[in-house]
């Protein structure tokens, strides 16, 4: 094939593909042939063998043939820009058309290079200038969805809603809601927001569009029937819905909350929309007066009130709102003052009525109501009282109301104190009956464990410095030692020791045959050792001195144990045992000598009474023992000869 015929074939390919031919294996054979031909011309030009007329032709008809990479990139970029102008969107790699798919794949490659930081700056600037949002892979889908939403809104005459029966409308409504959320968070690109503002001005105000849609429906109903929709009809559910909507607009206007543009629209399209008439107003007034005469109070809007009562309460509240905002006519104000005394201070009278109900509850039950009562009305009183506490803590409760509550409901602000004192008194009664604090041990009764848990909570609060000063003072005065968690177990052991002495006539010994008695004897020895070293707590020492007189010395028991042990040792011929027994006897003698040195004036009455009862003449014998020298003994216990 001649050079000119191949050049003509290349021109035809360029006009059709808008890019240089590729030598890829997936390309058609003719395209690969043209690619090889251009590569051959490029080699001839580099070696200086390409004819000047051929080079001039290629330069004029095949831009970039000398530098295929740059030329190919620019060719593809121009192709994408051309596609955007022709179709209004960027090509996609999933397009059905092969040419659009090739351009879409090329664009995806540029995005990947851009994200990886490998795209040349000049190329990125070219794309930014000629292909807005080219690096955003969601731009194509976004503009497609936006166009569909705009077309649907124009066809429906309103914004799409998510309550529609059409699936496409629900999907586009959800898409619009996502755009509103993105705009509120400041995440929507400026170009997209400007596009939506121009194509769909109300896209950010769905409630505004819904309001005007409902208002238009009411206007069409008025034009079709010659009347406004009625709320009491049972024939048409849609008519009742429109009537309730219209009533809501009247309430908003009475309260001054209806937007001026909406009120102007209604006044223009529905001149009689707010003409409820003096007759209807008088009828409501009469109904309210009848209710007040029958019940002795104004209607209330509580959850337990009947529907008719709540409707009358709303009507009275609307009159108060109109009066505060200067929209109540003098004639209506005169009739309300004459026929419904106290109507303008309904909240004050309602507050007083609820407060008196709480006072009656307190008188009947001896406590304040809570929010977990079984009765609904009692729960309402508890919730009301909680709101008064919140208002008082925030400084919103008037001085008059706070004074009333203080006089008629003592302790209403510290409502937990009465329950706290009741539980604390139960703990005090338990301590008085059992002479110890309640514990949480497994052997305790459920009632004792409940009190033990409560007492442990107070100790935890005290350690964390969260226990109220008055509560701590109460515990310190009524329950000495309450903050010692081990004191209850300690006192229980002391009581058991006292029971053993009451049953056997002596304190338990750590050498007793019974395991329980032996355990108590060991506990008592531990207390004696702590007392001798000065480590025994003053409260525990006082308890022992009060409930176990003579606990720190048990001479009869020790002496009996020593004699018994000495007798067994002699019978067994155990010389070492006899030595230990004599040493113990010497220790007792030294102890008595120490008491004598202290003198009778250094001992209390209980100690003296015990010594005189159990060791008569103890002070005389101690004196003799102190002044009589003990004979020196040699090995085997024999007396040692003098000199």
C-alpha cells in the first residue's frame, strides 16, 4: 500500500476515533497496522530519512505524531471535553458505547494518578480548567440524580416525598435529603450548591414546599366545594386532615408563630380561613364556664384528662396568648373576666391545685410522691415535684411558690433525706438489738444484707467525700464506728467470746479442745497482743472494757492450764516441759508483781473487783514474791550451792 493511501486511512481513523491508533493486541488489525506505520515514520524522522513533504503532511494532519505520549494524552483529554459538551456529563467506564467507555477508562486512570500524586501539574491544570469535577468519580452520578430530581419536581409541581407510592420518587426524595444534610454540615461543593439553587430553588426547604402544597390543596377544596374543610365530617379522611391543618394555622396565628408570608398567602387565597365567628367563640366560652362550674376548676391539659377537657384547656390557653400579645378584643376580655374569673392566671391556679394534691399525698402516706408510683396520678405528682426542684435549683421558681412549698412540704427539696433517715434508723435499731452493725456475709438474713449494703454505700460515699455533712454527723452520733467495715465482724467475735464466758465461767483459751472455743481464744490473744503493743483501736478497747471486763488477763484460766500442763509433764517425765511450765508460772508471778507496782490506785473498779474475787490477797502475795529471792538452780533444776 502506498504512502498516500496509508495517510488517507490514518486521516479517516483520526476523524472517527479522535486519537492516535494503538498497537495493543485488543485493537483491530487495521488500527494496529496504522500504529506501526506511524512508528515507522517516527523512526525515519529521527534518523533523517523521512522526506520533507511527508514530514510536513504529518505535522499538519496528525498533531503530536512525533511525541506519541503527549499527543495521545491531549487527544484523549480533548475527546473527554468534547463528550462533556455533547452529553452534558463526563464519560463513564461502564458506558454501553465503546468510544465513551474508552474515554471513561482513560479518565479513571487520570484520577488514579491524581490521587497517587503522579499526575503532572500541567495536565492537572488543564483538566481543572476544561473538565470541572473531573477528579470526583461521583460527579457523574450526582449530576444524573440531580437532573432526574429536577425533572420530577417540575412534572409533579412539588418536591419529591419519601411517603410517595412511586419507588423512583422515594429514591430521589432520599437523595435530596442527603444533599440537605451535606449542605448543613458544610460538606457540599460550592458548584453543586449553586447548580441546585438555580435549578431547584426550594430544594433546601422541604417543609416550606410541603406547607404550600397543603395550602394549595385547601384552596382547591375551597374552590371545588365552596366551603372550608370541616373537622367533624366522617365521610372523608382527607377533608378531616385538611381541617386539622387549617386549625393548626389558626393556633399558630393566635400565638404569633405563623410566618408572615404564609399568613399573607392564606389571607389572599382564603380570605375567610380565620373567620371562626363570634358565635363559635361564645360557644367555647359557654362550654368552659359549664366545665368550671361542674368541676370547680379550669380545664387542664394533663395526660389523664378527657379529650373534651383538653380541647377546652387549649382554647383557654389561646385566649391567654392572645391577651398577652394584644390580639384579644376588649369585648372578649370583658366577657372572660365576667364569666370566667381567674382565666388569665390559669397556670397559677393549676400550680396551687397540684401543690395541694402533693400536700394531701404527704399527709396520707407520710412521704412525698415519686416518679415510680404504681398509681398514674401519683406518678404525675412526683414528676411535678421534680420539676419544681429543678426550677428551684436553676433559680426559676418564684419566691412565693418556694415559700408555700417550704411551709406545707418540709424537706421537699431534699426529698431523699427522709428515706435516708428511715433506713439509717433501721440500721440503728439493728445495732441496738444485736450490739453490732449489719453485714453482707452469706450467713446474714436478707434483711441484714440489705442494711449491710446500704451501710457499705455510706462508707464508700464517705471515702469519696460525697457524703453530706449532716448525714455523716447523724451516723457519727447514732452509730459510732459505722465507718469501720470490719467492726461488725469484730464485735460479733467479741459477743461470741462473752457467750463462752457466760456458759463456762471463764474466757476461751487458744488451747481448748473445742475448735470454736480455740478459735475464739486465739482471737482474744490477738486482742491482748495488740493492746500490749499499743495497736488496739480506742473504740475496740472501750468495747472490750465495757462488755468483757478482765479480758486483758485471765489468771485462773492461765493458772489452770499451767498446772494441768505441769502435772502432765511430771507424769511423763518431760524435763523440758517442766521447765516451760515453771517459766509460765514465773511469768504469772511477774505479772502480779507488776500489778502490785501499779498499786490499787492505778486500776479501775472492775479490775480491782475481779482481782479481789478471783485472787484474794493478790497484792500481799505479789509483795512477798517480789521480796523473796528465788533460789538459783543448776542443770536439771537442782538448787545451785552458794559460793
